[in-house]
């Protein structure tokens, strides 16, 4: 079985390759945002939402565009709220990987995941 990193690297090679060297984000204050394609991460107060369960990646789906993957030691959680709230929690720096976008090196903390919406269809954009 391949590790998450090996899967991401394989997808990157097959998709023509993303920037392999991560773009470093040194710090994000509470309420600040960073974007990777159609996914936005907001720095929020630390903690896992009550009743949240682990999940494998930030965005559902099997297409290349859905492969926003949080590298170790980050963990992705989904809470049972309307629409499901997804957060990434990491006690140390981590890398958000994607085969078609620059990888992001992020600091420790808790980050809320927000998808870009198409206002005509009211559906999440898929890059």
C-alpha cells in the first residue's frame, strides 16, 4: 500500500506535475485565509469540533481536482453540522498537497476548510 505522499506524488507526475517545492506560509493569524485552487483555509481557534470524525482528504471525490491532501502530522476532521464542517488540525508545520497547484507549507494550528462556490449553480467549484 502506498503512503499518502506517494499517492500525491504519483498523481502530480501523471497530471503533468505541480510545483514540488512547497510555498511557505510562515504564520496565519486567527481569521486570516490562504487559498489553494478552489479550497480556502481559514485559521480558527484551536480544537476539533465536537463529534467530528477523521477523513482522508479535504474535499470529497476521486478526480484529480479533489486531491487536496493534508500531509503528516495534520489530521482532517468532519463535524456533523449542516453541510459538514471540515477542519484540519496540526500540532506542527504541515504541507497541503495537490497535483495541479503549488503545495503549501503551513504552520501548526487549526484551519477551517471552505470551498469556492459557483453562484449560478450554488454548487462547490471543482478545479
